[in-house]
């Protein structure tokens, strides 16, 4: 098993300021610690840090605080920044209930001003740019040293982000962090990364973030070709095989647990309901030791996956009964 850079994030949490932890973010404590770890320990000030899928600034604040604690970063002379890219548009009616600072905003309204406000303490190193990652593009004379992805919510967005960002990274130096990788309900992201296993080497995993080292250069045309030459990469046997490989090469017992639940979701995504339920139940039985070691935050995530999965059990049973011959 490869060494997991995120094996001990508890001590890293102690280094993060309370102001940072107070910024709203769809991050677990360990997700936040993984970003801080990469920014404060691995960043070498050779390129920008891209925060794709920025929301209200929790990730960007953590990254900015991390690089300021990094001895490789020279605040006075560095030209590199934490650059947040997002549509910065309200997409859910419940957001203003969950996030009080959004009160008064309606669907489609911009919240970029809230992101800017939250990043005020780090305005010297952090900035934001409105960008539709499905239809827009990002280019800069500065390479990308750290790419943070919290936007791979669909196969289409996943492919677009790979095409936009991978060619701008530094071979042998850059890192990619996918915040929804050790995550059960987005199995296509695991499959996408498997297409680039010779380019992206896994080096860290926690629930839910995974880190990859960018090993060698790839052009945009080559990225596109890999997706084109892998039809149905986001479903079917190809996705199943990718998740099984993630299970085999997982960097911790906890990440293996999540990948196995992701496999059940992948079978369900392919409408193999009986196989999905068998994999799901087998996982809960086999992974009792890993389940027993979860802290409260991790347990909450697993409970969410279980709840989401169980909501569809009756539907699967109804589908099975509907296929049964009448005389059975």
C-alpha cells in the first residue's frame, strides 16, 4: 500500500485558525485539513493554486492560510495566487436557509460579493473569477501548481475540467485534489481519474478528498482523446472496473469502505439493482472493523450514503416483481 499523505490530519486541524474554520464550506474537517496540508507543506510557489468550485470561500481561505504558513512562499515577492473559479450563482432555493449570509438572494443571483467578503483577510493572495466551467475556459501565463476540484458533479463537467486544467500543470511538481473522490454518490469521478492513471498518481486519501501527483505533461488534445477512446467511461463495465481498481489500491481502510459503497452506487447507476444491493450489504458486513474506527464526522458521511441507498430499496424490489412471470 502506498503511503497516504493524509493518514494523520488530526494534528493539522490544530494549525488551522478558528476564523478559517468559521468560513462556510461544504467541507468536512479532514477535507479542510487536507487542503491546508498541501498548501502549507507541498506547495513550492512555482505556480498558481486553482480553486474550481469555490462557493463561499471556505476552501480558498484554507489554501490562502496554508500558503502563508509555508516557508516556500514569499508574500512580498511571490506572483502566484489562490484563484477561485465559479459561476457564483445561487442554484438552490434552500441555500439561503442553510447559509444565512445568502438571505435575500434568489435563484440565479450572484454571491461573488460574499466570497470576496469572506476572503478579505487574504485579499493579498486570493482572488475570484466568474467562470462557467462547462462553456468557458481558463488560461494564465502562470502554470497551475495545485488544482483543487469541488465541481465534478456530472460526467460533462468532469471531462471539461480535465480538458481545461490538466494541460496547464507542472509535470513532477503539481498536485490535484478532488474533494468528491472518496465519495460514494459520484462514482464517475473515480472512473475519470482512472483514464489518467499514468498521469495522476494517488498520494493521499481521506473522507472525501483524494490527492494526486501530476507526473507528466499532457496536451488538451490528448486529454480529449482519452475520453473519446473510452466510450461509456462514466457508466457500465468500464466504470465498475475503475472502482474495483480504486478498492484494490485504496490508501486506507476507510477509503476502501467508501469505494466499496461507491461500487454499489455504480451498479445502481447501471440499473443492476440486485447486484447493487448485494454489494452494499456485503460491504457493511465485511467492513465492520473500518466502520468501528470512524469518528463522528466520518460516520455522518457513511450514514448519509446508507440513507440515500436505502431510499431506493423498495423501488428495486418493485422493479424485480414487475419482471416476474405471473405464474411464479
